[in-house]
């Protein structure tokens, strides 16, 4: 009996394995199309004017590294499940002011990193050496956004002030969709090289904020601050009652932000 089962199952297992593939993929996302992430400003008391410049970018850009497991339903359709780590470039925003006797400078640097799960469907055209394909994918991620802020003031008659703050936004699932066009260059029956142009867009609403660093003139003030000033929780709705409880995090409503990027990916594919 065992021999019969082996004779039946082994061909099935071999057929299943022959349809599997695994890929290692790396790429870089470009901030295109970019979104408005803030503005830079310059104030001059001598003229009484402030100049504003909009900053366009995307926290979905930057380096991305991951892998993908694929299963071919037939010669033309492949189901895949990918995963990747991604890290955006840093976006810098500044607000500078020049007064008669002193100046102030404030800057914020924003970056994002995280992991993402990417289920996909690939439609491939036939070919002996080169096989073009189209990809349609979903995006489910767990991002962390880091914000680094600095403030300084200078005056010939007053004490200089330097303040540094760092915090991170976490929680919530980023979700979205993407698609792309690629090409598989077949080196051997078991080895291929991949190249792909991919576009994606995803939305994220963080659930928590934590202040992780706060110094004033080089002195650490974070350990003296309350839970209320260091932490914030975000929800769809909340009720505010009475004086703030300094032993509990502050509360605020969720703010969803959509990010998009155009990425260039390359990879190596191994077929079983």
C-alpha cells in the first residue's frame, strides 16, 4: 500500500515543485509622482516678507530589498508572494527667520522604513530567451516614520538656544496597490535575470507617536517629561474630558496619508 501511495504522490510532488520559483529582488523607488509634504520658509524683518516654497517628495521612495516565491499555474500565469524591507530617503523641511537682533532656524527631517507583504499576479508572454510580463500586486506594510527636529536661536545679547527632538510614528497597516512591466532574460532552464519598472501607491494612518529624544542646550529633558507630552495615540474618534491626565498618552484623530513611487527593480530568479 505504501508503495502505491509513493508511486501516486511522487509524480504530483515533482510536478508541484517544478512549478515553483524563488527570486531575490532589489530596487530603488523614485519620488514620482511626488506629493506635497510641507514647505520651506524664509522670513526677513528688514522687508517684512516671508518667502514660502512647497516641497514635493514621497516617503515611498528609496532603497528596497526582498524576495518572492512564485507558483506557475501555466506558461502564462504565475501567482507570487513577495516580501521586502524598504527605507525611504530623508525629506528636509526648514523655517528660518531673521530679525533685527537675532535669528531663528527650525528644521525637520522625515524618513520612513518598514517591511511589506506583496501578493502578486504575473501575466507572461511566451519566449525562448526573453519573456516580457505584466504584474498586478497588493501592498500590506508595517512602516515606521521617524521625525528629527532641530531649533536654534542666536543673538549677540541673549543666551543661545539649541533644541533637538526626535520621535517615531508606528502602528497601523499600510495598504495599497501597484503594477508594473518587466522582462525575464532566461540564462538556463533554472536561472533567469529580471528587470522591472513598477508603480505603486499605498495609504497609511499611524496609531502611535513616541518622543524618543529631547535635549535643550545639550541637556536631556526627556526623562523629566510626562507620558502625556511624550506619547500620542491616534484613533477614528475619542472623547476629551476634564483636565489632561499626564500619566496617559495624549489622544488625537487618525490622519491618513497616501504615498506613491515609481521603482526600478532588478533580480535573480531560480526555478526548481
